[in-house]
C-alpha cells in the first residue's frame, strides 16, 4: 500500500495544489486560517521525515568532507553567483528582485529531504547537511542581501526569522526524532513507531501544498503579468542546478547517491521557510510574496521532473560487473 502511495504521489500533489487554489479563489477569507497552519505542518513533516533516517549514522555523514565541501560550495558560493546574474535580467523593481533573491539564495530544509529520499539519494548525508545549511543561511543571507541590494534593515529581519525557523523547523523535529530513536529499549516497539510515521511525509507534503495554495492564491492572481518572466527564470535556475550538481559531483568524485543529494539540494529552495518572512515585509513589497509562492509552484513540478531525471539519467546507479 505504501508503495502505491509513493507511485501516485505526483497525482496526489497536483490534486492538493488544485484543491488549495480552488478553495483560495472561492473563499478568500480562509487565507488567515491556513497560513497559521503552515509552520506546524512543516514541523510535523520534518519530524516524520527525520524518523525515517538512522540518526546513529549522522557522525559518519558529517565527517565526509568531500560531500560537505561540494554541498557548501554549490549552495553558498556558486548558486549565489548564478542568482545574482539572473537577477540582472529582471526589471529594476526592489520588491521583485528582493523576492527572487530571498527564495533562490538559500537551499531547502524541508521537502528537499523528502524528495532526496524518494529519489534514491543518500538520506543520512542529506539530513546531516540540513542543520549546517540553515546555520549558514542564518549567517550568509543578510550578507547576500547587503551585497546585492543594500537592504540592511531587511537583512536583520531575515536573520531573526531564520533563527526562529531553525529552532521550530529543524531543532525541535530533529530532537524529537532522536528521542524516539533512543526512547525505548524494546527494538520492536521503536521499529513499529518508525514504520507508522513512514506513512506521513507524502500526505503531509500534500497538506503543505494545499495550505500554501489556498493562502496565497489571491496574491498570485493579482500579478499575472509577472508570471511568464518568472517562470522562465525559475526553469532556467532548475536547469542550472542540475548542471552544477553534475559538475561538482564529478569534480569531487562523489558516488551517484551523493550526487543525487546535490541535485535535489541545489534545485530546491527554502520557499516555505522564507514565506513568513516575505509576509512580514512592509507595505509596497507585496510582489515579493507572489515571487515566493510562484517559485514554490514551479519548483514542485521541477522536483517531480527531478524524480524521473536525477536517478535514471543524471546519476544512475552504477552496476557492478
């Protein structure tokens, strides 16, 4: 049954997305309600995902300097340069450029893990990189914004919001998963809990998509003229992410499973953590919210394409002879 759910996950995500859009269009008053559900849903999603990874292997994953160097170099050196070049193609609108920078500069820390697992990536290394990734975001995103836009006041806001996200969306779920792993001396009981939680990531990710679509559809439909150019930019970013993953995996001689982690990490962005930040921006920056929401929709289809392309064409399993 679980295999069937994973097989038809694409249809489930699309249905959740369409249902959220339909609800948001017909009942705009539900936006405030569903927005309040977003962070708790993300926290539970991450907790259930963390429980599927054997945390006792984290130490071995963290000492893998080749993988971590490739992941950090790609996410925090190469991708910021790529994004800066892409932003030059946009109109000189501070809100528009800020939205693109916010959503593309920092890697994902939530459904990146889910898609890495579904795409056959090295889940322990993906999990090991996640806290390091968010810590680097906390330190570097304000610097990126200062270098690219000069919005020092906004940089402080970003730092505060990411600190809250780190505590609520990473540390708490990770601590809970670790506690579950060491909770019972009875191995059978622990396995039963972990197996039960393994059913949750796909339904929870669908609920997150439903919540985002229902809460932000009004903002998106009010800025339709921007969407074609944004769509081209976000698709170009996904293609650049695939190329970068292939180049770095080759340069650092990483095995296919670790190359897949790079591909999903480079291609997925932190839209669901950045969204509360975009909503907190002052009046006149509403376009930034549209950018973040629309990027998450484009990224969904991109990640579904990644599930087909990455493990079969970009990083196929090497068959031993």
